[in-house]
């Protein structure tokens, strides 16, 4: 099989991969649905039963569960996509599929990035919409703010998650899901067994070394210096975040390229 790209063959490959991968994906999605619904149900029940705090505080868990559960779901799907290549009988079947290595790699990106992230966002927003709509049927929490011209603006604090604003620095970390995908996708090809555990341990060791090196360099670079003002520190922080984002994007592309090369060289 040559390494060219053919659209018809690629779409046939996507259909074939869904037969093999779809069941695992749907089961994982069902588990994620249960976990999200359980968090909402527990917190809402606690508020209805004991009435501690406000509904805004009750729903404050949403960003944390959205981020951490989403990254966990993404890494597990990515780590399991090429897991069959570590088992000789299944690996023979996978390697004999009449599709180029480029098509197989792009199919993995479709399933582990586009489909996974898109379905998770849709699922989380739908569950949030259902529970928050239920809360809004019997509870209201508004806050009135006076503007400079004297007019009053009423703000509704029980908002849907897709309307909730995130801190501005968040945009500099949008590379993280793609970087984790590239790492765990590479791990699923590189390791023969225990793909998720081995990749997670490797990532933790790498992150620990990287953080230690960055802290050491920053301490050496900023020693015997003084902070000129708040504006200077804010600009310095923005520059650091931009460098971090740029580095993350480059590393993502590198690990995706390494995954593709490893897939080309994969043998039973």
C-alpha cells in the first residue's frame, strides 16, 4: 500500500474504524455522561436539602469538572485508539487494512480529537442546560449594578455554562488538549501494553523535569532584580504565557509527527 491519500479510501477507513472503535467510544461516553450527571445531581440535592450558600456557589464546580474530566476522557480515548497494535493477532489485522499510513493517522485525529472534543462539549453543554434550566424554574439569583450614568443593570447569576466567561489567560492554554492527545496517541503506538499508565508516568516525569528547569532558569534570570511596577509584571506574565502557548503548539506538532513516523515503522 502506497502512502498517498485517497478520499474515498479514507471515508471507508473511517466507517471501518467506527465498527472497531465505536463500541469502546460509546461506552466511555456513557460513563462520562453518568459522572457529569452525578456531580450535578449531588450538588443540587445538597443545596435543596441543606440550603448552604447560593446557587452560584453550588454550581462553582462546573469549570473544574469540565476541564479535568474532559482531559481524562480525551487522554483515555487517545491512549486506546492504537492499543490493538500491541497485540500480535489484532496488530496483523490492523496492519493489513488496505489504507495508507497517512490515512490511518488522519483517521485517528478525526476520532480522538475532532469527534472526542466535539462530543464532549456538546454532551457537557446539554447536561448543564438541562440541570440549570431545572434550577431556574424555581430559583433566581440576580445582582443589580449601578453604572456611571446612574442606570441599574441587573445581572443573572444562574447562567448556563456556555454563557459563563472564562479568565482571559485561559486562551493561552487551549493547546493543552491537543498536546495531551499527541502524547497519548504516541504512547498507544509506542508501548505494547499498559499504554495509559506508561504514558501517564512518562508525561509526569517530563512535566516535573520541565517545571524544575523553568523555575531554575527564571530564578537565575530574575535574581538581584526588582519589580518596577504592576504593569511591568503583568506584561512579563503575558509574555511567559505566550511563550508557553507557542512551545505547547510546537510540541504538539512534533509529537503528532513522531506518532505518524512510529505508525509508518510499526511491525508485528
